[in-house]
C-alpha cells in the first residue's frame, strides 16, 4: 500500500502587496489542441453559456503551462499531476473543478496476447512516455497490488499503438480516448487494464485559475464553472447536435466519427455514476498527492487545503440545482 504523506502546515509569510490588475473578461488556456478532451469547454464557448466575455486559447507543448496561466491571470485546463506539481513549486494557482474526474490512463494489450490483468505484465515489455501521468499511475497500481515492478521491462517512448501492433512491446500505457477506432483500417482487438479497477483514482483533467483572478474576480470563476458544466451537459445530451459543433472548431483535423468514438470512451470520466459534472472529491486529490510523492516527483510544499477549492462547486450546484439533473445529459446517443 502506498504510504501516507505527512502534511506540515506553515503560516503564510508572503509580504503584503497591491492587488494585480485583473480584467473583467477572462482567458481559458487549454493544455493541448482542440479535441474531445476539451469538448465541454469548446461547446460552452460556442453555445454562449458564459455571461462573462471568455476567450479560449490552445497552448499545446507549453512546458511551463501552469506558470503561463498564473502569469496571464487566466484559467487553465491541464492534468491534475501537472497542476499539483506546479503548486509544490510555488506557482500561485488554485483548482476549482475537474472535467475528467478519474484517470484517463489505460494499459493496452493485444487481445490475442491473453494479457488481461496487471499480474500478467510481469516479465513483459511495457511502452510508456517517460515522466507522463501514465507512468506514475501505472507504477502506483503495481505497487498497490504488491507486484514487482523490477520484473517489468519499461521502454520509454514506445507507447504508440503502432509499436504494440508491430510486437515491439507487449503492452502500452496510453489514454483511453487515444485507442484506435474499431472501424479503422488497422484496427486489432485490444484488452485494456484500467487502474481505477485496482484502486487508483485521481483527478485527471482539472480546472484551475491564478490566485489573483480567484481573489479579485470570484464571480468570473463562478460563471465559468457553471458554463463549463452546461457545456459538458450539451456534449453528452445528444451527439447529433454536439459533434458537428465540436468538429467545426477545426474541420481539417476533427473527424466527426472519431470525435463521437472518443467522447464515448471518456464519458464515464466526465459523467460518473452517482457523481456530478466537475465535482471532484478530496480522497482522489490525496491519492494523487501520495502517488506523486511515491514517484519522487516532488514534495508537498503547499498543503492541498491551500491549492484545491471546493466552495465554487458547492455554490454552483446550490444556486442551480438543475445542473445536477440526470435528465440534462442522459440522452440517447
């Protein structure tokens, strides 16, 4: 079992300073290109679900993405891992919700291989992306199960489905919505091992903002959060309506059939059974904290209580009970 981290509370000793100039509009920065991962955000923008003027900007391949969000007094969408590690480095940002409430990582094998459980991977070659969320989640799952990671050959940057099909590796660690579409010409039947089924639950894709924006314009955060929830409701209420809207953001790259497939793969991460859109819980943040410390990626310099906010979510669902109504997004697709 993963060991519990010790939290040391420290008084805030930062000197008093004048409030930063925060505009009456806001920018939302996306840690990646337009696509299904940001479907709720894109839909909310297109459908006019924000009262505040909001602009969206993809920032793929930005190695200091969280720092950019803080510097621009903006709102960001990035992995929980990237966000939390940045807060430990002192970046002044706070999380206020999540789009993917659980990890989107899966361990894929060829169905013909017979590899279906974590224990089956002992003595096998596993392709992964070094330092990425997938490696951390995989190692935590194996440790949680008491399986010897030293008996697995991990091959960096061999995490493509082409490498798996070619037999270069026996398994790959990849996002579930990256898997090939069954209607594609190169499709082969796959098994997927999901870390959630073995006790690893972490917030995968989170909403956060600069502390300046949260402190000086909390109404903007409240408005954006409500709009994002309605955006995801729109996406999953009816694909016939939502998929053309999403594809319109980049018709050259966003294929409607592929979008529909990816949206279905990630559906349970956005709309968990018995849960509410964007509404993360403290236990998953604690798990993420523990596995990052276990992976020796950092030390908790700032407690979770100072970096994760729950009040915006409580207020959003209290003020607009219809946001939690299952009928809003349980339509047939």
